[in-house]
């Protein structure tokens, strides 16, 4: 299954050069969260509830393809209910991995803009 989303807004503090992360939220994010996040709008509301990322899931941002190396314990529930996940572009730490994160490889931050397309694809897709 492929779940598609589009970046609808980028908060003024969404990019922090020292931190290789992108925080994503759905369209109902509060104004405070919108300042630090990318707002993603899913194509077809029901597909969001079917997101079940796992190790090996592909996350494509425009033309850049990433593979999930770790899924935090809260990532699936947060994606399904809030459209929230933190994309981390670095190796999984031995301790204190973020609970609401998908760790991705390669460890290269994408260039994202309003209108960027995201695709979440199961490993068999």
C-alpha cells in the first residue's frame, strides 16, 4: 500500500541546521506546532489510518527515496491519528531513540518545499 501526502506549509523554525530532523504534523496542528513543523495533508483521509510503517518501509520525499531503519514506539499511532512523525536522518542511537520517530537512511536531509510530495510505501511495494 502506498500512502501519499503533500507538504502544505513549512514553519519558520522547521529547519534547524544542527539537527538532522523534520517534524511533520497533520493539518490540525496548533499554531505553536506549525512554527516548528512541516504540515502534511494526506490524499484521502482514510489512508492515513492505514499507515503502519515498519523497518524497510520506503519514505519518498519528491525524488529522494529513504528506507526506514527504526520505528519509534509511538510513531504509528501518532501518524494514524495526528499525522505526526519526526523523520530522523541519522543512525539509530543505542539509547534514547525518539519514540515518535522514523529513522531513515541515507542520512541526508532532503530539500522540502510547499508542494513537496511524500509517499510512504510498504516494503513489498
